[in-house]
């Protein structure tokens, strides 16, 4: 099963982070910023970080 934005939302919600913006581009950017912060503070694994960044990149391109 391919992971999607639901995976990222669940990952962020584990830390009480809820991201919503009516503009999808802004929302993806905010999600990416939050994911980077979680990773930089050691709260998510490298694998989770890479998976999330790839999902966001695919979503931005498509």
C-alpha cells in the first residue's frame, strides 16, 4: 500500500501537530517544515523523514 498525505498527517499528529491551509501548496510547505523540525530534534527516524519528504515531493510535482 502506497503511503500518502495520510501517513504524514498521522506522523505529525503523533506530536500534536495539525497542519491545514486551504491552499495545497502552502499546506505541503508547512508540512515539510514541520517534518524537518521533528527530524532535526531527533523525534522521528531517518527512514520516516525520507519517506515523508519523498511523499511531499511527489505530491508537489503531481
